[in-house]
């Protein structure tokens, strides 16, 4: 997975809603689809995109597929985003030190 693939997958509002539903724990496609304005087959297609992006994993449980957030895939995205924060903090530190030197 690359951060770009994950961001592309999460750019879709339905996929974000599905991903949010998985925050509270593993769920079946039926449970995920409840209350969403799309069909169960559409939810399955969105889950496939999230899985290909490395953001979710699934396993068979009887006749159902249970989906959960894939922590490692999410960690890769977070690490990429954290890089922006780290750079911003470093620039702020440099600015503050230079301002302090000028005094």
C-alpha cells in the first residue's frame, strides 16, 4: 500500500463512512450496509477498494465476511501524514530560535 492509494480510497465519501463504521470493531457487510444509502453489493465494492488500498482486512466467518481496519495499513498512512507535522514543527523551531537570536 502507498499513502496515495489510501488517500484515493478514502477520498470517496461512502468509503469514508464505511471506514468510520469499522472504527468500533469488526463488522459484516450486512452490518456495515445498514443505514447507508447504497446497496449491499455497492458496499462490497467499496470494501474491495479499501482492502486493495491496504486499509481493511477480511475473513470468512460462516457464510459472512467480517471486515476490520488493518492497523498496519493505517499506520503507513499516519506515518506519511506525521511527516508533515514533523517538518512543520522543525520549521517552527528554526523560526523561533532565529527570532530569539535577533531578540
